[in-house]
């Protein structure tokens, strides 16, 4: 019965009915299927999970892990499914009313009505409304009369990014071209543009314009040619002064977002872009969510290794999840990668849920101010975790952070080596 109580904590508010057939939970799919799961009376192991769940759990965790922390094991597995589902989406913006797709079936689930389809062409009327709104906030001009695309910088499920020249100013820009008919969630595209249009800050990759060109959306952004911070982290050795400088710049961007009620929810080195002049800018607002003062969220989004414990365990959370991720990114700049990077993703999520603050390489070699800074970022207690404003006045930044031009040699060296390798 203790095991039943432990498992019950994973899903508060759900009535668990114990019988000879076990406990009823739903399968991790969009359709609802009841499964019967019961704890082994001797080992406490979960019996009756889908085979694919068991394979993933057994690959990532030991029997001792499952017996000692069954709640965290299932939480890690759920987080794994949700993150992977969201990574397959073509556009990653998560609106504030989206709930996790993987959930336990409510005791009395409300039947969902299928979306009404246009009888003539099978188009959901909601999509027409979204497209109308999207066109209303985009520039009606022809972007081909202003921008000339040159080389392709990258491509992914959400679109292709090109380097281009603004023929009016002569400035180089980045253009992301998105094929709208291929986007299953056009509302996410709309929300992304709305968020991007609302900001202009030296530490955010700034939105310049957007156009709808036939079936394609062109999103024009400022161009940073120093690559992601990941390149610098993995190729060069960063001093505490360099790390403090990067953290200060990122915190300035985060502070603006938080002051507007925006949680980034995916702070990591991949989403920090570097300019050849040493500028440091936060990008990729695909996971951003807007919250009002005092409001909390409980959906899992982000990248596993940088997730705060409260996100993994689906506890209500706020803007300070970005502070945890910043602390993990600081460890990246020390060690070249985040904690648990070499672990199975499910095990990494399990360790985040069970351990809280990870072990930090060469901790004793860090200055006291740097140690204190990391500790304030990686407080498991959200109340004790510092805010962006609090960290900006921390001695580690005030005493060590310097001119961003000090980062230029590192950025240039990383790009030189990458170009040589390619």
C-alpha cells in the first residue's frame, strides 16, 4: 500500500482505485486508453506498464532507482515523452493555454468535440482566422523588392534560414522562410510573431519584419555571425571573467523578458548567439510563455539537461526556471557541456528530479563569488533562487564582468576552427 501512496503523489487530484486488476492510468498517446498498473508487493516495481515504457525505463534506470524513487522515475518518463513530442513540432511556440499531451486520465474526462471542418474544402475555419490575423500583423509589401537572399545558413522542420542583404540599408540580415501549409499549428507561428514584434533590446536577437509571400512566411531578423555560444563553449577555454560577461548579458535579456511577464523556458548555449563584435543575444523564443503576475505554469517544455526540477516534476513554476537554466549554462561554460549530458535522457531527467543541484566539476577551483552565484541559480527552492534582477547585482558580475569585446578572440577562434574543420 505504501507503493500505491508513493505513486499517487505523481498525479495529485486523481483517485486511484485499488483492485485485483491494479491501478488505472492512461497510455501516453493522444487517444485515451486505460491501462492497469500495480506495484509488485515485494519489490515495489511497477507491473503493467506498456512494453515501450518498460524498455525505456529499464534501459535508463536500475531496479534500485525504480524501487527507491518510483515517482521521479515516472515523472522523468513522462517528461521524456512530452519533450520529444514537442521537438517534433514544426514551430515551437507554446501558447499559455496549451497543456501537456501526456497526462493521466481524469476520473470523469470531458469528451472533446472534433474541430469543425469547412464542408467545401475540409479546412478548419480556425485556420482561416489565424491566417487573417497573421497577414494583418505582417508587412504587406513584397520582400523580394527589399531583400536579396544569398547563402543558406541552416534548415530544419520549421523552415530554412538564409543570409540576405537589405538593399535599402546595405545591412546583412537573416531571413527565416517558413512554408505555412506544412505547419500543423499555425497558431504557434502567430504567437511567435506577436512575441517577437514586442521587443527591441541589445541582448535579444531582434525581429525586423515579417511578410507573407504566397504560401511562405518570411521572418527577417538581425544577423549574428559569431555562431551560438555552444561553439565557443566547446572549442575554447573560458575564464571566469568571460563567463561573468556572458552571464551578465544573458541576464539583461532575461530580465527584460521577465519584466514583461515572459518566461523563455529554453535558456541554453545553443540559444545564445554571438556577434563578431562580442555581442551576446538570447534567441529562439519558440518555448516562450506569457504569465501574469502571480500566475504559474505546469507544462513541461525546454531541453532536458537544462530543465529546472520543478519543470521535470510538473510542479507549478514561474520565471525562475530561466535562472536555473542559466546556472546549468554556467556549468557548460566551465566544463564544456551540461551535467548528465552523457547519460540517457530519461536518466538525466530522473537525476534532475532526485538530486536537485548537480555536482559541478572542479568546484574547489572556482572563486567564492562564482560558487555563490551558481548556488543562487541552482537553488531547488524557488523562493530562495535569485531573480534576474538579484543576479545582476551579484558580486560575481559586478566585480568580474567586463567589456563584451573581450569575448571577440574566443568567438573568432571558435569560428576559425569550425571553418577549418568544414
